[in-house]
């Protein structure tokens, strides 16, 4: 039996520049995946894992993927077609890891994301709202929690972008 046999897709639009489209995709898998998260943590080294909140975030084909409870969420989808293909690949990837579960040593240790304040220090701090959030600090908090990508702030200069990439070099 697979980890995920069936799933349904839900697309939520992300506010972005006029003329472009982006979506956050949620795969509702119909079962709780939290017992599997320590195995994912043991298998995927570059990730964020919070055992208390039961969230595991990793990068797949340049997309942030978050696994928690009965959902797999994929960020920055450009079209519903891309989302469907990516969801299929991510589910296949997770099922393949599940098949190797007996060979994986589960890792129950937290892998911490950068702190919101450290992220905030590297943001433009103009509160321009182009990311869809009311302030840079709200964006920093959500970026820390894996809800955004660094590039979701379109106002970063090269120095800020590189600084944030260094801060996130564990994922
Ligand atoms: S787009 Fe960037 S600069 Fe503007 S509010 Fe969001 S985080 Fe701040």
C-alpha cells in the first residue's frame, strides 16, 4: 500500500504582479501524514522540520513543498497544468520514500528555519505590500515558516537576495 493513494487538488491564487499568475497548490490526501515526517526528516537532509507543529518543508524542482497533517502544499505554481504535473511528481517522490521506510532511520530532531527577525533585517523594510502582506515583518514571519519563497519579495536588491539565500542555505 502506498503512502498516498488518492488526493484532491485545491488552487489558491497568490497576489502578484499584474498580468502574471501564481498559485499555491494544496493536495488533500485524505489521511494524516505526520507519523511519516520523521522518516522524511531522516531521508531529506536539506529541510525545515518542526516536530511540535508537525510541519516538514523541502524544495522540489525549485518549489517549496510543505507536508503537514493531511496536506501537501506546493508554492509558486504558474499554471494549473503545471500544478497537476508537479503534484503527481511530488506524490510519486513521497511514495518512493515511503517504500524505503524500513531502511530509513527516522530523525525526530527539529531542523530550524532562520528566525523572522534575522530575515527582516535583510528585507527592504519599505512595507510596500507587493508581496501581498501588509508589512515586511509579516512577510519575514511567513517566509520563516515556509509559506513564501525569498523571490516572493520583488523589491530585493542583489545584496539582500544573496544575504537571504545564505541565511536559508539549509533548505
Ligand atoms: S514586497 Fe518586500 S519590501 Fe514590499 S512589503 Fe513585501 S517584504 Fe516588504
